[in-house]
């Protein structure tokens, strides 16, 4: 790979906006609704008002059309906007 060449996209799962996943209405961290930027079978990218630490663990509430699930989550990366 040359200096001016963009690295290849190593993603193995297709990312979709949350609006394309009809079964999920919203995602919450603690009691706060987060903005889901994209979601895939391997994770999600979100913006939230809470500072998260990389390598930390938390739980996300996935609010669906039929039920709500509390899912364990691992923070892989975090960037302050």
C-alpha cells in the first residue's frame, strides 16, 4: 500500500442506519436515548452524552416494537466530539 492509497475497508458486516432496522425503535444507555449512527450484526456506532472509556463494559437497552432487551456491550473505541 502506497502513502496516498486509502486502506481497504476491513469491515465484515454491512452497516445500516437504524431507520432501516424496523424491529428496533431506539437504543438507550442508562436512561438516555443515544443516537445510533449505524448498526450491524457485529456492533453499533453511536453518539451519546455520556463519556465512555475504551475497553469498558456497559449495558444497552434495545427497545423494539415487540419487546425490550438489556444487552451487555463492550466499548471498543471512544472519541470526544
